[in-house]
C-alpha cells in the first residue's frame, strides 16, 4: 500500500474585531483567522490582546459559515449577523469560565475568507483531507485486526 503525505495548506486572515464592552463602547482587538486543509473541520481564531500570550479559540468551520447568514451555535460559541449603521457585521459570542465576550467583525471580510476555505476544501469533502480520517482508512485497509 502506498502512503502519500498531503501538503498542509494554510489560509490566514488578519483583521480587527471590536470587543463590545458596553452598548456604546468597544475596544479594537487584533485577530487572525486560521484554517488548515489537514484539519478541515476547524477554524482557529487567535486574539492578540494586551497579555503575555495570544488567546486562541477553535470551533467548527461550518458554524462560522452558517453564522454569516443566520444565528447559529450553542454553548461556548454563538454567531449571528447584524447590521449597525448600515454596515453588515458578524457578532461572535464566546463563553468561558471567566465570562462571556462579544466581538464584532466586518461580515463581508469573514464571508470572503470562509469562501476561500471552501474553495480549498469544499464542504462535504473534509473527510478526504483530515489526517485522522486518513490514518484510520490506511490502518483499516492494511487488513490487520487489532489485538490479533
């Protein structure tokens, strides 16, 4: 059986999100969206806040893709589109033990980045790119039986 390594393709996008601290006030936060073809189900968002190290969150790409168009999510991550002053925004609520955080980003910027991830790995084909899925397929294809 031939084993092929897949080149890891990474898509990143730097942007500024607004951390909503009150209905009238927000603080700009630098963020980086990240997507790896060899981890096709997840998106990575790294926030560069005024701390010793960045804060990272990982959640389903499908959640972000759906959140551009309609409210979605439950639990730790919720995403929904909104309009403020005629500008299309994407609101992201993150929940942790330390509390809830509301952030907003330009919806068209996020939608364009999600579209690029879907060009790289079309929805429904993630299993072809996922390293864990690939390793399991190779293990099962070699005909060995665990414990035999």
